[in-house]
C-alpha cells in the first residue's frame, strides 16, 4: 500500500492528464472548424445578361465608285473636215441627235455617181433580158443556134449581177453620206469636245471626238474581299438565315447620305488576282444628276436576314492565351463555365456569336476579373440600355437562381 502523500500525487497527476486531454480535444475541434470555414468556397457577386434570339438585318459596308450605265465614245465612220459642232459641252442629248457635221460634198458626188452606174446597169439588164427572151422563142422554132441562146443567157445573168452590184454601191454611198452627220447612239450627257470646227478626222481613228454618258440610272461598283464573301455564304447555310433585300444605301465623299436607295444587280464571277476582291454592281436612280461617274462612295448592303441571331455584349467576351474569344456562363448550380466562342462580326457594342452560346444562357458581363471556371457566384440580372448602351440592373435584389428556378 502506497503512503498517503504518494496517493495524493498520483491522483493529482491523473487529474492534470485528464484536463490536458480535454484541452487538446477542444483545440483540435476549434482548429477543424476554422479549416472548414476557410475551405468553404465563397460566392462572388457578378452581373449577368440572358442571351435571347433576335431578328436582325446584317449589312456589309463596302468601298466603291460610280460608273455610267451607258457610255458611247463618239468616233467618225468616214473621213473629212468637221464643218459644224451642234451641241454645247455638258448638255443632255437624246439618241439620234446630230453632234457633228462633216463636209459632205465628196459623198454627195459619190452618191450621184452610184446612181448613174445603177441606171446604166438597169438599162443593160433590160436589153440583155429582152434578147434572152427573144432567143428562147427563136430557138423553139430552130431559127437560132443553141450557142446563141447560151450566150444570150450568160449576158442576161451578168447584167442582172451588175445591177445588183450597182444597187449595193449606191447603198454604200448613201450610208457614207449619212455618216457625215455624226449622231449620238444613246441618250445622256455629252462631255468635252476633243476636236474643233475645221479639224480633219478619219474613219475609225483611235481618238474619240467626245463621249456621251448616261447617268440615270447610274451604276455603283463596290469591292468585297473574297474572304468576306465566303463568310456571307457560310452564314447563309445556317438555319434561320436568309438572303436580305439586297438594297443598298450610299454615303458620299463628304459623309452625306445619298437620298435614293439602290438595288444590287450583279456579282462578278471571278476574283481580281491583284486585289483579292470581287466586284458587286448596284443600280441607283440619279434624277438630279448628283452622282457623277468616277465618284468614290461607300455602300451599305442589306445582304442577310437573321431570324434567330445570338448577340453577346462585347464586355462579356474576352480572349484566352491563344487569342480565342471566350465567355463565362453561369450554369444551373450557379457555377461558372468557360465557353470558347466563334464570332461572325461586331454589331455596335455586341458580338454576333455563331457557336459557343445557346439561347437562354446567362453570360457574365460584370465581375469577370474575379472568377474562373468552377467559381460559385451570386448573380445580378442586368440588361443593356438601348440609348446609352450601358448595363443597368433589372432589379437590385441579388439572385442565386438566374435561370428562374
């Protein structure tokens, strides 16, 4: 049996051990609670917008130049001296109006000579025809030989051919005489005359006398890169995408808007090897003559109608390290998903997204710097102000279920 003082010491030691164990257990519990508190993810507040399909019209803005719808370079078809100029430079002329007179004295003489030759040929034809008819009758009676009849027939056929030749010569002389009056083949505005009265001109010369241009309607040739044309064609293969009205509006060199709307008429079927572009031709009314050939303009074409377009605000789209456009989307568990997007073009302050976003998705547009894929978030629903383009809250209350669940 232990002495009394030793019993007290053993009891006191056991008490200290028990207290120490209780304190150690308490410390471990508190430490575990602290670790659990630190390890629990904290939700981040972000602003989101819901992406809903929209019906939009897509346009392409292209550079171009105006071009006359009809152009006639006036050149003489016969040679001679310019006797008169019958127009004022810059005036409007009609088809068939006489622009120049060439001295016609030699051509009048040629017509008279051709007429005389024709009359002689007609007389010869009449004589040989009568002889041939008479010989045919005499041959039936055996009063002339067959050789005489054959000679008469040959003379008759030759005279008939000469008559036709003389008729053609007269027609040619008359045409040449008519060409001494140089007329406009089209209606339009006549340009500056390159020759004066008294100038000698020749048939088929390389230098034109003047030029007539028709400017109502007027053409506008626009240049579109082959890459842009491929993008348009690929977009047309998607559902709910159709060809637009093909109407064209113009912005002039002074940034004013042309008051008339044109229509796309044709697309060139080959790509220019030097510029890599394709020519698109539009036709515009030009009753006031405001558009002159050769002017630089910018044309906006309504080439595509998209009935179910998905537009994402640009502030909700960023780039990854590879340069791919990405967006953060809030899923049903209020966690962030990173989506890689395929964008077609920018429309104002929004991107037209072809893939990567679905209708009804909630895209983060504010607070993207504080989140990453898998982050837990609290969301505030935002919408774009149509006037300012800024994001404003739909309601001030924080929602943890942006999907409406």
